[in-house]
C-alpha cells in the first residue's frame, strides 16, 4: 500500500511471492502507473515502490502481509508526495535518535451513510458505529499495529483510535496502516469514512488528530523545563506548523469546541482550548509529554511527527 496523489488517499495492489518474508529488505521493488493517481505525467508515468514496513494481513490471514511502500522516480528521487522520505531523514539525525522521540496519535474519524448523513448501524441507534470501531480494533491488533485504545467521540458517528507510544518513523507507518485497514472495513460495511476536519457544518466538535509528543529529556528529571523550551520553539513556528497540519483545518480551529483559534498560539496545563496542552500529571511530576491539539484528522503523520522533532530538537530560534 502507498499514499496517492491527494496526500490522504491510500492505494494498494497485490503480489504473490515464492516464500514468506520477515523484513522489507527481502521484498522486491515494484512500480505502478503514477498518471492515474495524479503523481506522474502520462508520457513518463512509472513510479517505483520501495517497501518500508510490514504488517500481518488481517483480511487474508496466514503468511499474507501488508507492506507500506514509499514512492520514487525511476532515477531514485523521492516524488513530491513522498513525505516519508524527509521524515526518515529527520528521524535518522543523530540529535533526534539520541532523544528517542515518542508519539501517541489520537486519530478521529467520522462515519457517514453513502447518501450523506451520519452513520447509524441498524438497531444500534446509540452506538453510531461501534461495530466498525470494534472490527477495526481487532484488525489493528492482528496486524501488529501499536493501537492503544478506541473510544466514541462527541459528534454523532465520530470515533477515535489511538496509536502509540511509537518511536520516530514508526508512528507514521502505523497510523497509515491503521487508516488503510479502516478504509477496507468501512468499504466492506458499505459505510463512508471521512477524515475531513469538519465533515458537516454545525455547532459540534470537528475531527482532529491530537499528537502527544515527548523526548528522552522531557521524560527525565527536569523535563518540564525542556517541555517549556520546546513549546517556546513551537510558538515561534506556529504558521509553519498550521500550514502542514491538514486541509480545511480553519473550519475546525475556531476557538470553540475544545480548540484554540487557528490564528493564535497558546498553551496551558489541562486546558483543551489551547494549541498545546500539558497534562496535570506532567506538571506535578515535573516531567512527561506535551499534546499538540492543532493537527486535523486528515493530517499526514509523517509530516506532523517529523516537524515536531525538527522544531523542538533541530531548529534554532
């Protein structure tokens, strides 16, 4: 599977191999027609797939696997929609490696009927899709995704799953694979999956992808001071982060419904109306993590996780 031309669609194709494999390096490179996915011109349409991460396939079972690939030109250059490549560079920087960045990502999503309104399973008016959420949870556990929980959300038909703590590039790989599984499950159920940050306008919460983040220094004694320095850096790059945090986020980050305004950076302890929230436990213990509440549900986890590491560990004000 790979990410398509919109940056949010997941594409896949199948291949038969002679024997089971355990590591991406054992897999051959492959290719596809990038002109049909908006990733290459028709006259030079070949895009090369590089296998990067393996998960067990919950649909076919047995020795079958799902493989996350990123995308390159035949000359070996990453194509513009390949956000994993830059993220991998940032996560392999010695300064970043030494800080062992942890991520816990809260992926919200909305289930819709094929004709538009919120999804509501037959005879289960109160749950609005618990069957989908449970099936997805089981599929993620089988696949080996580091899923840590699920819950129903404020808006009807809205759910959330959490992935993490994951280290570095793994966070993006696991979220993308989990999204792919969710696409497949909703497809089988005849339900529409939306990652739009505000799929239907109204006086209710939008859909986000809150990203919890910590470094080794934040998790050790004196970590709260390190967190404050990181928040200072984040405050200076608010515009860069917002521009990379998902399409249509201005419809969600209004200053209402547990969000901060898109135009203003803020942080606070236990405050869900801030750009960055620090938990009471972190304040009390003097170490821990921060939660970036700005990313939209349709954000690219490779972009968001790498940008958090870059701004807090590599960028100098």
